[in-house]
């Protein structure tokens, strides 16, 4: 008798119906229930996916303890959910970082993550293969990092968080961050960022990097790194976002990426967009 597929439940935005369906298929999981914060779209969502409905994310966390739980809707992974998630039997994954104010985020970052963040570029196959190249040719002196997606694939907050985690791992904490945002507004918290963003970062020994981010384009993650007399480009290869998420669900490798310094980089970028001036992440971190 064939083994019954592991079940999956997901909290999604209405425009993520196709994504969750494709991920379930790629990961060989049985999608049994979905929920969304946009209740007016719930009937259409259920008709499209033909699965059970859940009207409250907390009820989904508790009521489907025997299923893998995926938080896909941007900003839905809230700090208030962490305690409930930690009591679950099956894993919880998220494609959006924790949402909340910076004071709460920094406090929470000192604890084991409640949900596993995927896909994390620092844990990608491409960067793993590039590590040998870096060891041979030395640490890069400059880099350009592109991380973009559509609104159905994530948020600007997701891309900023992933990029800053990667840049911090590659170069260390920047001395200066200057960012510019194309959006309807500059929010009070980085977790509410939407639109297009560019970030210029400067490190010790005159090393530097640029970052291009968006939640208004098709999925792409790629970094060009330059060291002395050498350059290398890394990315996700031919893997789609669907496959990256599916791989992340089944991976036993830790995907922790919530250090306070990474959050400080994200907040420094948001503040720079607000003030129009460069910001020092070290000073931002001292505020919390």
C-alpha cells in the first residue's frame, strides 16, 4: 500500500492560490486546508483549491497539528503567534520574516525561531558552491545583489531581509547604509515595506555592495561578487521559487536568520528611505 502523503495547511493571500497548489505538488504534500486574512476572497479561494477552510490563523495552528503549516501571506507571521507555533508537533515554515515593531523583533530574535524561513539565499546551493571559490580567490571587495519577486511570491520585506542576511554573512555588518524606496509610502516598520528599493552599503576597508529589491517583478535572486582579479555570479540556477520552497520544507538544515544585527540593517535601510540620509546600523541597534 502506497504511503499516504503528508498533509499541508497554508495561510495565504488570495493571489497565492496557484503558488500553494504548485508547492504542495512539488513537495509531494496533500493540501487539506487554507486560510486568509482577506475574508471577502475566501469563497473564491476555496472554490479554486477545493480544500477545507479556516477563518482564523490561530485556529489553524492548533487545529491542524498533524499537518505541515506554511505561512505565506506577507505580515501574517506575527510575533504573537510564536508561542502557539512552538507547541506544534509538525514543522511550521514561513516565506515571510517575522512582523512587528523593532523592539519586539529584537527581543524575539534571541530565541529559537518558531518557524523555519525559506528560501534563504545564504543557505542556497549556489552560495554553497561559491564558498570554495571565495576560499580560493579571497573575500570579495564589492558585490551587486538582486532579489526581486512578484506580490504573489513575497514582499519587499522578505527580499530585504534575505538580502541583508546574505550581505551580513558575506561582508560583515556595514558601517553605512543608504537606501531609496519607490512606493506609495514609507511605513513605520520595515515589515510593511512594499515596492522597489535600492540599497548602497559600505564596509570597513572600503568594501562596498549595492542591492536591488522589489516585490513588483518576476522571481530572481542573483549576486555578482568581485574580488581581486576575479568575479563570480551566483544564483538559484534553474530552480523556481516553487521548487526552492518545496526543498526548504523537506530540508533538515537550519535556516535561522533573525539575528538582531540583520534586523538593524533592515531598519537602517527603512530609516534612510525616510530621512534621505545614510544611516549607521550600529547606532540603530543601540536604540533597542
